[in-house]
DNA sequence: ATGGTTTTGTGAAAGTAATCACGAAAACTT
DNA sequence: AAGTTTTCGTGATTACTTTCACAAAACCAT
């Protein structure tokens, strides 16, 4: 396992590279340069080469990268073979959308259980995922380390404490609540309202620069 | 208007601060320190003070920040009064969730129109937002500068060209496609599959450090 | 008033990330 | 086979962001 020398910024781009390499393979392309890759994923080519270089010399000068080799390498590095089981808490608007989609294109993450309070949903399935009552959380969650949280913000803090107690290690938090967790639990916030507002702010306050390209 | 001296990292946190200050005001709190704010929004207190300092000296030493004053200041700075009208393209799983939610808590952004190809949806409303056929895009979009894109990835590039031609300036792109736009158009990518995979990667490869706190 | 306490605002330092730019290697071309 | 072109890998640089740490200001209690 490659030790934690890899910058976080790089780690966040790896799934992106992986997905595009997969596309290339489906198109039967055998080689790709950092320049081509750069145009496709919109990341500077030097950044891509630097990112790859943390894992060693994966390319060939004057040639580029071999798609299959690179893909195999990342498959191992990103543990694309191991399936990570994920639970979803809160089968509302957003939760339902995720269940229907279920990240099918990824072959390494899968929502396997969902929980809610609403009686009408309990016992049904969405996208093949069974929905349980939240009261069964302690009983049914153990073994699952990653949770997608799509409940009302007001419930987030209490639910988080519950999840942590059960042993959850990672939370993808879609609620606007900034939840508090012990240091061994990782939370990624995806705050859609903030994203939209930030985009609007940038449009109004940042001159439409002439970026290169 | 405060010129573009404000770091992007700061700009992205502003809506977060704003929302929390709003909460405080509803709780009738009159003052708040960077330390309190820090615990609530999970941003280092020095970072918060630095962020605020780009806008001048907004606080008082030994006291903190006056909630109402700060809120009024940011209301203007963030143009919270002006309503930005947004359109949504692609009323599928994700698009429907956004329409139902419609960022009601924000008072500065509102989805006012949606577009899709599916005959069954055209002419109906979701969350009060009328859904039009995509063929009417050129006719009905003008005036709207910001678009939320929730169509299949395969459609993204062509649709983007169309949007740019109509004059859209900002796109919140939920498709996995990395779309190409001219330099005067701003795109924010929210790639949910990547976010989930990145979280899983961090869990597996980054030791559960003892972060402070 | 006085003195201890709180908390800001910010220089300086540290940390993190992106980009430049070029030598070296390998690939193509003729 | 020699010359040209492509493209990597990376040292060095630049840019951006966070954090430390402390003087100065304002508060608060007596
Ligand atoms: N839908 C959006 O477009 C959107 C956008 C930005 C943010 N969000 C945030 O995402 C979260 C979910 O949004 P939504 O629109 O899906 O809301 P929703 O109200 O449609 O769904 C919430 C679901 O959680 C369930 N629930 C409530 N308390 C629960 C509990 N204690 N345990 C388990 N389930 C519980 C409810 O029964 C409901 O099904 C909210 O925090 C919201 O602020 C949503
Ligand atoms: N749902 C999720 O949880 C999820 C997660 C990650 C990424 N995404 C991405 O978000 C996007 C939308 O996902 P979804 O699950 O809502 O898909 P979906 O298939 O449910 O919805 C897509 C909608 O777009 C409409 N559409 C197709 N072509 C169109 C066109 N040219 N113009 C206008 N409308 C058109 C379809 O009729 C459909 O209603 C996809 O790109 C998907 O990869 C979704």
C-alpha cells in the first residue's frame, strides 16, 4: 500500500483519472499522453504527470502512458476490486435519487442498505436496496463503515453520534449541518446550497478573466 | 464592490458563514466570537478572522463580532437580496430532488424553470417550477445566467455548447463529463461518484490520524 | 479607575498545490 | 542510422492557503 505521501489534492483526482482511463479502454485506445488526458479531465498536464509520479514512473518518454497498464495499476491502488458497502440514511428527495442511481458505474462502491423513519417506505426497496426502519440501525449497520447522510439537518448531530457509536468511519454528509466527530472518523461535506451560492458569488464578483486555453 | 482580492478559498466559505450567522440571529444572539463560529462551522478560528479581515475590521477586540452588523454586511457583500434565477436542465432522479428542495432556505437563488426531453414531464410542475421541453430552450432561457445540469453525461457536451450560445455564464455540472467552455463561462463540477470514491480512498489509505480537537 | 481577561487583526512562518521549463529517453521519419 | 519530434519525470519556482503567535484594543469585574 502506497503510504500517505500522496497529497490530498492528488488523491481526489485519482477517481477522475480512473474513470476516464476506463472510457479509453472501452474505446480500445492503447495509449494516452498527459496532454490528451489533460484536455479530457480539465487538469493541467504537468499536474497529471506530477500526480502519476507519486506512484513511480508509469509512463514512457515520447510515448505516453499505456492505458491498460495504467488502468491495472490504478485498479489495485484504488482498490477498485474490493467492493465497499455503503449505507444510506434518509430516503427523501436526495436519498431516493442516490438509491436509484446507486453509483452503478463504479464497481467499487455500492449502497446495500437504507434507513428511514417514514412508515410508508419501510420494507420496500428502491433500486434494489432494502429500506429498514431507523430503529434497526444498531442491529443492521455493523460491518458497514461508510454512510451517506441525507436526513434533515436538525437530525444530523444526533444521528452522527449514533453512527460513530456503531463504528462508522466515513460519512458523506449532504446536510448543511457541520457535524462533530471524533478524530478517527472522516467526514466529507457536500453542501449543495453553498456550492450554488459560491458559483453565483464568483460570477458576480470575479471578472470573467481570460483564462488560458 | 470588493474587488477580486478575496482568495477563492475564502469566497467558498462565505455562504457557510452567512447561513450560520442567520441561525444565530434567529436564536436572538447578538454577539459571536471567531472561536464559537469556528466550532460551529468547523473552520479554524484564525482562518475565520483572516477571511473576515479581507473585508476590513468587522469585529471588536475583546468582544467578537456583532451578529446583526456582520449579517447586514455580508447580506450586501454576497448580494443576498438580489435573487438570482436559475434554470435546471434534466428532470431525472437528481433534478427532481433539486426541484422539490429548490434551495428554499437560500433567499438569493431560485430555480424558476426546468427543461427535459421526456414527454410525460413536459407541462407539469415540480415544487412550483414549470417543466418545458428542451426544444424551447432558446426561446425561454434568455435572461437566465446560471444553470444546473443534471442530464446524462453523454448529452453534456452538446448541451453545454447550446447553453453557452444562449449566453449562460455559470454552470453547476452534476454530470461526470468534464465539459469544455470558453473562458468567460464558469463551471463548477460536483462529481458525486468521485466524492464517494475519494472518501473511500482516504479511509483506506490515510491513517486515522489524531487530528487536533 | 485599575487590572485581569478576552478576542481581534495581522505579520511571519509553515504547509500545500500548481506550474514552468528542460534534460533525457523513446518514438517516429526519412 | 541519423535527425527530428514527442513526451515523460522532476527540480525549481511561484502561487495559494492555513496556522501560529502576539501586540493592541476593548471588555468586564471590582
Ligand atoms: N434535496 C436537495 O436538493 C437538497 C439540496 C441541498 C441540501 N439538501 C440537504 O439534504 C438533506 C436531505 O434533503 P431532502 O431534500 O432529501 O430531504 P427530505 O425531507 O426529502 O428527506 C429526508 C428524509 O430523511 C428521513 N428522516 C428524517 N429523520 C430521520 C431519522 N432520524 N433517521 C432516518 N431518517 C430520517 C425522512 O423521513 C425523509 O425521508 C437535508 O439535510 C437537506 O438540507 C438537500
Ligand atoms: N442520481 C444520482 O445519484 C447521481 C449521482 C452521481 C452522478 N449523477 C449524474 O447526474 C446526472 C443525472 O443523473 P440522474 O440520476 O438524475 O439521471 P436520470 O436519467 O434520472 O435523469 C436524466 C434526465 O435528463 C433528461 N434528459 C436527457 N437528455 C436530455 C436533453 N438533451 N435535454 C434535456 N433533458 C434531457 C432525461 O429525460 C432525464 O429526465 C447524470 O449525468 C448522472 O451521471 C447522478
